[in-house]
C-alpha cells in the first residue's frame, strides 16, 4: 500500500467554495437572542452588530453568538462552519472572557459575579427556604476547580486564536478578531477575597466545605502580573506574534496586552451593562471602520 501525504494541505482538499456570508461569533455581546436577566420583560430583539456589519458588507449573516459561551465554543462553531458544505467568506469573532470553559458544548463558568447569580439565588431560596447561605452557595457552585491555576485556561484562547488565523489564511477566508468590554479574566483577588471573607464570617461551616473542595488553593483563581508575563513570553504567544496577526484588533483589555478593544458607551441600564440598541450600532460602526 502506498500512503499519501501525511500532512493536511487545506488548499488541496475537497471543501466547498466559501459562500458569501458573514459568520458572527461571540458571547452575550453578540447573541441575537440575548435575554436580559435584569429586565425580563424587555424586548432585546434589536439588530446585533453581526447583522449591521453584514448589511454594510452586502452579505448574508449567520450569528452563532451565545450568551455565557466561551472562546472554545466560538472556535468549535468556526471550525464546524469552515469544514461544512457551506463555509463562510467572512468571519468576525468577538472574544469573550478567557476564563470560560466548555464541557463539550455545555457552558462552564469558573465563577459568577454576585449580580449575575443574584436572581438564581432568590430561586434557590424558594426551593430551600431554610438555607440562608444560598446567595453565597449559588456563587460558589460554579467555581471550576482551577487547581493548576489560570495559566492553562488562558493559554487555551491563544491556541484557538492561532489555529483560526492559520486556517482562514490558507482558505482565503477574511477573518477579524476583537475583544469588547468583556474582560480576559473577570474576577480579581480584591473582589473575591472580600466576598469570601464575608462568606466565611457569616457561614463558617459552608465555607469549610468550599475550602476543602478547592483544596485550599484560592490563589489559583486569580490572574497576577507574573502569570500574564509568563503568557506573553510563551511559545504560543510568540507563534501568533510571528504571524503578524493583523486579524486581531490589538490584544484584549489588560494593560500588559496593549488594552486595545472595541467597546460602546451605550448599555441597557446601570443594572445590565450589555449593549443597548444604540450600543450594538456603535459596536458595528467601530468594527466597520476597522475592517474597511
């Protein structure tokens, strides 16, 4: 038996020619079915930035943004679309929190800020009225056990970014990647150590259980400058930089990464910081100015 080439040459494969449509990827800042937990009666069906940008480019649009999803989820959607019978001609990817992870296509968040699980806490209290610590436990249950620290999770996003850039270049798919207001790592030691101190003071027994679960390694939930410098010096980051990644709009919201991002001043309310209808239009306009 004579074996063929052992490597994959995407230019020579039998994929369908790219169709003229824009694939929009991201989290709740992109999700065309976004629902506001803070304002459940609010109709949020206004056009989202992928639709507005696609109309400017005179393209059809497929929006696979999903609230609470990770960069891995977006990566899976991009790869599925590229290797489908109907690959896109353009892809715009809004990076979300690098801390988010997936179990298959299930969304897993290492933590939730208090305001995002407050509503769930109230529901929990209704089911367990005698559990007065519910608002804390609802926050703790979604901590992923990052026993190796944040670095491997952060590096995952660099992996996804590099692979998408390389594949899209080989297939002549126009790609743009940006970060919005959504931070790389959404929680700081100051915020959650204060939160945990309050939790420990009010409910010491529950806190002991939580501390046992995480093996006493609370410091591994927080990003430090040391971790960021390690990431910037990593082979993965160097590999992306050597590509001269013009597809990436700066690096996301962290001074060490450059802090360049596409954002908006128009949000739904003080309680819900997601883009309003005007916010989506502003995001779209800034994206259009960049890619044009």
